[in-house]
C-alpha cells in the first residue's frame, strides 16, 4: 500500500471549491446569512 502525499491537498481543494454562503432578506427586513458547517477533518489547509 502506497502513501498518497497529494491526498489531503485534493481533499482541501475539493472542499474549497464546494464552499458556499447564501444570504437573503426576510419579510421583516432583516438579513439572514447561512453557510454549511466546515468539514471537521479539513479545518486547516494542508502545508503545501
């Protein structure tokens, strides 16, 4: 079994590409901003 040194870089780049934030104004005029929670194993980018 070989070790893939680029594995975590690919995971980070995929998660980075899929990130999303949405915002909208509600009927009462307040703004709501929403984002999915971060992946727990990708909290920090790999050292590359």
